[in-house]
C-alpha cells in the first residue's frame, strides 16, 4: 500500500491502535512488526502525524484574524 499523505499515516496508526486494543497480538506498520508493548510508540507516532496534518491545514494561514473597524 502506497502512503501518500499525512492523513493516510494517521489512519494507519489509528487502525494499528484499534487492532492491538481489540486483542491483536501484533500489527505491522510500513513493514515493521509491533506488539502491545509498543503501544506507547504507536500512539506517539499517531500524535506526530496528527501534528503534521494540522500543520498542513494551517499552511498559508497566519492563524490570526483581522478586524476592520470603520
């Protein structure tokens, strides 16, 4: 499966979390096998990709609103 966006990675990490939490013994992310013991690393990876998605969404916007007083 070709991953093309940060959102794709978020989705992969979310599915890996679900699989482990639903009783899966291990999951594979980009060819790397991970177990329940690595759930904190999976969550950290998801948070990093969520930050990237958020940054992409903000790109080009200053984050500030401008008020016009007349």
